[in-house]
C-alpha cells in the first residue's frame, strides 16, 4: 500500500504519540502488525478505486437496459395478443364441429343445410 508523504508523516506522528502514552499497547499493536503482515486484507475492508466504481456502474447500466428491453418485449406481446383477441376477423380458429363431426349448418358432403338456415331468421 502506498501512501502520500503527508499521510506517512501523520502515521509516524500517531505512532510516536502512542509509544509515549502507552508503550505496552504499542508493543501489542506491533506484534499484531507483524503477525498479520503476510495476510491479504479482507474485501469488505478494502476501499474500492474509481475503476471499480466505473465497472460497477457499467454492469448496473447493462442489467437495467436488459430488464427494460425484456419488459417492453413482454408488453408488446401482451398488446398484440389483446388486439388479436378483440379485433374481429383476426386469426380465425378452426370451425366448430357438431356431434356428428360436421360444421353446423352443413351436410355431410359440405353443402349447406337448408333446414339450418331456417332457424337463423
């Protein structure tokens, strides 16, 4: 870890003041520092740099764009499904069949049934 000369001087002043005020605590902290010198600092204690903030913002922006695009796509599909269901003459389903397997109002050969038309007047 590199510190500016100003910060190094401040740490030296703190160390000198601690040595004068409580030499036993300073010795314990020195031992603790030597024991932990070879270990990496935990991620939750590290201060993120500017590059990390930019990377995090870019990832968040990409995720937001993806979610918005998915929401717009689903909204358009819902609107198209609603329009197809409401607009007459849209996609027609298969014709309804009677119990005998023929379309209503038609005979077996596919010709219109005159008796079926009489009921519709």
